[in-house]
C-alpha cells in the first residue's frame, strides 16, 4: 500500500507539519472520547505545539519519525524513548503516534510503529509499551501489531476531564 509515503527521521524543518498533524489527528482520534469544546480549541494550540516540536525534533535522546507523503508532506508521526514508568525503564515507550484519518488503513501506522521499534532494537531494547485511552478505536490496531493490555490502568486528566488509560505492552518489538 504505502504508495508515495516515506518513513524517515524527523528534522527541525518538520516541526510545523508535525504540529499540524498533532492538532488535527487529536481532533479526529478523540472525537467522542474527549469533550467537543476541548477538541474545538485544539487549533488554538498551534504555536504551543510548533514550539514543542521544534525542540523535540532536535532532541537526540528521543526517537521521532515521520510518515511523509510526496504530495501532502507529513501525514503522521511517532515519538518516544525509553520507558518513564516504574519497572518499565528497559522498555521502548511510544509517547505518541498519530496519523491523519485520511491515511488510515494503508499500513502507514504499522510502518511507523515498526520503524520506531526497529530503531529501539538497534538501541538494545526488546520490549515496548504505550498508554492508550480506554475505548480508543486504535486499540484494535495495537492488538493487531502484537500489543496486549497487561491489566494496568491509569487515571489521568485531559482538558479538565478524568480519563482512563490502558497499558499496552509488546513482549517482542521486532514486528
């Protein structure tokens, strides 16, 4: 599938496009999971996201990859590094993975995740994990790629609302 799509390491010049995908994919992915008011305000965060991604794209301690379409530029990204949670420091943690809805179902998300995990295998990691909102439709994607809910949950706050996150773990990140 993946016609005209390249997965590559993000560079500083990608920051604005990553910020755009970050904001718009949030609005698509979390519709019905987070308040409509909160999601409507997301475009107002462009400056904040742009400044964040300018820093992240040059941070060598994190792995950030983009899915770039020849025609439309950056349409997806993945970011993270080693685990931040107790007992999971030796795992590769996916901090965020987003793909614009128009590009779902083309194996782009799979290739982003695989490339991310491959980069961590090269760094000596063999396992991975991420936190995902309960009822998020992407859970089926994580399960198809070998991720399993290990039973742990976390209560967090997004946009003033309490949300439940589920811990998904990959015992082998060589996809």
